C-alpha cells in the first residue's frame, strides 16, 4: 500500500513545481537600442545621434514587467541594464546576426535601435592619410533587419518598430508598418528638441496593424517605455 506524503511535504513540492513552471513560462522579449557604427578606416566610422536611452528604458520596463529580456545594444554611454541579457554589437551586420539568430524564440521583438542604412564599401587597413582635394566615400546599403524579421516572423510573435521621422510622421510610419509586416510602429518625431535622439523625454504615436492610433504625450522615456509595453502586451 502507498504511504501518503505529509501535507507540508506535498505543499512544498507544489510550490517548487509551481515556481519551476513559472520560470519556464517567462515570456521572452528582445529589444535593440542605440546606434550602429560603420567603420571606414581603423579610427573612423559613420554613425548617428542615437544614445540608446529609449531602448534601455524599454528593457528596464520589460524586466520590471517580468519578462526574460535580451538587450542588443550598439555603442552607448549607458550602464548595462541589470537583470537582462546584454549583447553588445558595433555594426549593422553584427546587429543583424545577433538579432536574427535569437528572434525565432522570442515572443516579442522591439527594434528601437537606429541602424545605419549605409556602410562604406571599402574599409582601409590602418588610419587613412589625407591627400589633396576631396574624398568620396562609396556607400552600400545595409540589411533592413526589421524587414527581414517581418518576413521570418513566427506565428504569434509581436514585432514592433520605431519610425524616426522629420517630415510626414504618420504617413511615413504607416508605410513602414505595412512594408515591414509589423504589429506596431512607434512614430517618433525627431525634429523637436524635447523628443527623439538623446533627449530625456519623448512623445510618440503608436500605430497598430489593426488600425489603432494612440498618442502617448510628452513624458520621461521611462514613462513612455512603460506605456508602450503596456499597450503592445495588453
Ligand atoms: N531598421 C532596421 N534595419 C535598418 C534600418 C532600420 O532594422 N537597416 C529598423 C529600425 O530599428 C526601426 C525601423 O527599422 O525600428 C525604422 O527605421 P527608420 O530609420 O525610421 O527608417 P528606415 O526603415 O531606415 O527608412 P528611411 O531611412 O527611409 O526613413
């Protein structure tokens, strides 16, 4: 005859299993942040004004919401976010590799990084010496990582992009939402001093593929990040 376990032992087992299940079921989110750098000689590169603040704020908000967070970051001046998996990259090609190799297992992917659209065709060995006259750099397109993610998107994954615009904000953002097969696009006017690249605050409009259009008014990037996450994860 089987002996019955004491009640406290059964309760403990239940708690351990419950904890294990909760751990195993933690939803996974990948966020990108910051600029990329496209080298053209040993000491010079092409880049942009992104500081990574919005992406890092999103990573913190996702961690606080209980997500298993991977943050793929370009070179920025920010401290690593505690409690998340940090992946540091430099170029658009490295970001593409880091993101595409991990994205199939992700429940949510948010591309907040300002990825360079062009890179120099030739990279000089060593530091290039100046010569008389002008210099022309030949540039080639980088991969559009978000568009690739849109093509390989697994069933049920939520894919989110940012649209950094100086003109025709909503029109351009809506075009990217559709072209890149996204669930949400965060339209970000980067022509104003209180929002966009490098600022402590931001204001965005969220466009959903279901036609939703949500204005998130000016606030700290932490508040904007929490609102974006709450909306897309609802
Ligand atoms: N993006 C990307 N790979 C690139 C360029 C952009 O994944 N090579 C992503 C960005 O991370 C962002 C979205 O695409 O989530 C839109 O980026 P944005 O710079 O606003 O627009 P582009 O697609 O580059 O288009 P355009 O330069 O015409 O505005």
